[in-house]
C-alpha cells in the first residue's frame, strides 16, 4: 500500500560559492526542482523548497588565493551573486541561506558531536598527500595527475573529467598540487571516518529493493557502488577554512565539506522555520514520518545523497531518509563539456543581463533538452529554433489570435458559447484529460515530457482556430464565431495554469491579460474558466522572436572563450634546425620608420607601407591587415629585412622587403619594433 504523506520537503544541491551559476546547474538541478515545487504549491500541498550556498571546501580557498583576498570575501561575493541570479530567474526557494551561517555551524557541529559521542565514527591514522613547500595536506580535488584509466594528464584526485572515472589520489600517476604544481609526499595524519562498510546491508535493501522506482541512472550508479563494496569515508580534513572539528585534540581540522554541506539542508530549514513559526517546527519537516523528502541533484552528487547522507541520517537516528533522488545527467554546451575553470559556460547572471525578460525562454529550452536519463546538449541554434518555432509560432501565436479576435469582435468581452459542433466536442475532449496526463508525468519527475504535454494544449488550440477560421466565418455566421472564440479562450485559460510550473513569467503575463485572478491546479481541464461577459485586458504578444544577431553574439562569446583557452594551453613551436652564424649574417635586418600605411584595395589581408630605410624610401606589402588598422602603424619604427628579393603581386604592387611580426599562440600577429627610438636604417646586430 502506497504511503500517504502530509507534506513534502524539496532540497536542491548547494552550489559552490566560488563562481556564478551556469545552465548546466540549472538544467541538472534548479529548473526541475522549481517546476516540482511550483506544481505542488499549485495543487495546494504543504511544501518547502530549500536552497543555499556551499561556502566551505577547497574551491573557495583556491579562488581566494588566486585573487589575493580573504575566503570570506569570496563567499560573500558569490553567495550574493548566486542568490540574486536565482531570484531574477524565478527559482522559488522558500529559503536560500548559506553554510557560513551561525545556525549552520552549530547544527553541523552538534550533528558531528552526537555521532562522535555515540561511537559512530572510526578513528584512523593514515598517510595523505602533503605539499612540503606550502605546508598543507591536500584534499582529493586539489590533487591532479595522470588518469590511470584514459591517461588524461590533468585528472583530479576524485574524478577524471575526460573519461568520468571515479578515482582516489593514490591511483593517479605522478600526482601533484593542482594549484602550485608542486610534487607531493605522504605524511601521517589522524581523521574520523564514517564506516560505510557497516551500512552496506541496510543500504542494499533500502535502495536496491525498496526504491526500484528511482531513475535508472540513479539506481544504476548506486548499485555499482554497492556491488564494488563500500569503505569507510573520512568526515574530517586538514584545512584552515571550514567548521572546526568539535573534539579536543583536533586543532587545525575541519568537517569535510561533503559531511558539512548536506547538513545545510537541515540548518537552512531551521533558519526558515525559526523566522516563520507559521510553517511549523523544522523538526516536523525533517523527523516526522509523514513528511516526504525529495533531493534534486546532478549526477556527480548521486553517491553523496543516496549513500553517504542517508548513512549519516541513519547513524544520527532521528531523521527521515529521502523518498526520491531525481538526479539528472550532465548538459553539454555546443558539443563540449561545460567547464567553470575554463570559463566555458553560459552564466546565468550574464544571460539575464544580455537577454533581459527572457527567463521563460531559457527555462523552456532547458526543460525541453533536460538530461533526465542521459547527457544532452545545449546549442544556441536550437535555443533560437525552439523559442521561435514553438513558443512564438505555436503557444504565442494561438494566444495572440484568440485574444486579438476577442478584442476585435467583442471589445475584449468573453462571448457566450452557442451550440457545439462535433469539431468543438472533439477539441474539448482532447484537453479534458490534460490534468491527469500532466500529473502522471510530473509525479514521476518526467518534466521534459510534461512540458511537451502542456505545449500539446497550445497545438490543439492552434489547429482548432486555424481550421475554424473565425475571420472568415464572421462574414457568414457571426453566432458561430462566438462559440469558436469562447472555446479558444477556455483553452487559453488552461494554458495559463498548465504552464505555470514551467514558465511562471509568461503565465503571470497571460493571466493578467485574461484577468484570471484566482487559479489552481484542480481547475485544469475545465471549460468554464472564463465565463461569458467577463471583460479581458488589452492583449499583447506573449513571446517575441529571438533575432539572429542575438544568437551570433552568444556563439561568438563561446568561440572567443575556446580560442582563449587554446592560446593559454598552447606551447611554442619547436626550434627550427640550427643555422650557422655566417648564414644569419646574410640577412640585413634594419629599423625603418613608417611614413605611410594604407589598405590594398580588394586584398583584405594586405597593408601597403612606405618606409624610410635611412637611405631611401621603399614600399613593403605585409599581410597583417586583419590585425592592425593603418593609423595604428603610422610613425612607428619597425624591423624589416632590407635585402630580401622583391616580390611582385598580381595587382602590380612590388614589395621591397619584409616587415617582421611575431605570431602569438592564438594566431594574432604583433609587429616587432624597438624599445627606444633609433635612426632609420639602423641595423639589427
């Protein structure tokens, strides 16, 4: 018998406060979590949606050292940026707090201390990697080396980003400090471990037998870990940033971030409920068996939320275990992996600034391409196509037609419905079951299919109004048009409800246009949502087209990022074959002053120079027009080869030498010059 829950607690993975949020985070965690939270609220259910920033761990300390500022300054900056971005994007958290809060520090410390006092940890002395030059033990993520599986040269100590293998630092070939490049040694240190090996029996039953309904990717990854056998996992680390281990003799040690961070769900709930007593006790949301808990995470967090965190909660003894963990896979970008370290991403804060008031367009495309069971790809071309061909041409087009015709024929007043034809009845029957269809999909966390089902409502309406052609029928049967418009308006009202969890901004705009003040999920499928005689507001376009120049700008940003990364990782060309000093002496390299410089007509790569070589004036043609404007070079002193044989071009131009340029690793050219002015004709020696 299926258990009936009184309330639902929704958590979403805590983003690291060392950088902005990108579309991979949105598609993997925050958009699906928000859809589900909005859906349950619309149904009138008791729900809390918990979020917050993860402000401990190595990534934030690395960022601080790189920028030469304090770690607190880093987390303050990015917590504020992330929180603001989520609010602007419409992620409807009931609370968005942080793991540096006093409430969190106390609750996490108390959690650890309870397990410690009850003997739930194993204390072990082990050898860990240590950087003698910096005087620090290193966490798995701060260690790099050659991957033992695919031999990628820069695998992390916990995972290879190229092949996806889960690793330990001991497996890396030639490990080194990822931040400094320093070689590492092993040194003894004492830590406390959660004995996951002892939890294996109950975890196997709880996951493999009791939760076969979990997504295949989640269930499969958990099974793989369980089949491989669980091992004790450290819950403390040697770091100077984090929550101090509340045990005597543990100076210089903090709670490991994976232990500390998920407790943030609990502390953030406590912070919310303490501030809003009407929500009930935070313990009711975490400890009452009639509360259902759902974790929304990305696939890199499956093990922590399905195995490690449940083991922590079970060891504590007072908390509920998660009912479901609907994890998504990864979203790629234009065929490449999103990389925060390489700045290869679509950052949410930048998107909101560069495409203002288009939150729903991104929400729609990310849901349509949601990586629910396998990795998927986001491209700007697909973004444009879906926005223009679906949101504008289907949903927006139908709504605009229905509302504009109501305005044109009836001054914006809903007409009375007349006798229904068979076509009318068939159309109404098509969306009568939309509520049940959407609920079935949403309850199974199939958000991509659910959004598609909502869009089918718009397709039904678009086809209906196109087939019935009220703009023609009005000339011969005005009464018939009233029924056509009435049915079209009922479909429109249903769309405002159906799309509310997915596209909250446009749904709100649509409800304002149809003056739909009260709405609820249980109204979905009804055909009397807008009664005859109701006055509607003046209509406007629900969506507008995404123009080519907007897409070209975004594509160029990514291309520039790739180019910059390639330049940063490029190596100098190998040294050419050795030449004798006598051969070098044959080249007459001199300093010339640029008297004139201009572009060569019909030759986009060429610039024509008039050079003062100290003896005469000479013309030199150089292929650097794509790297300099002529005005930049006038009056400059440049190096040129004076005794190079003249070269004649097809247009009759003759070049009497060669200006020397250096080619950068990104393909750009820089004309070579001298540090201080010399007389024209001076020789390079």
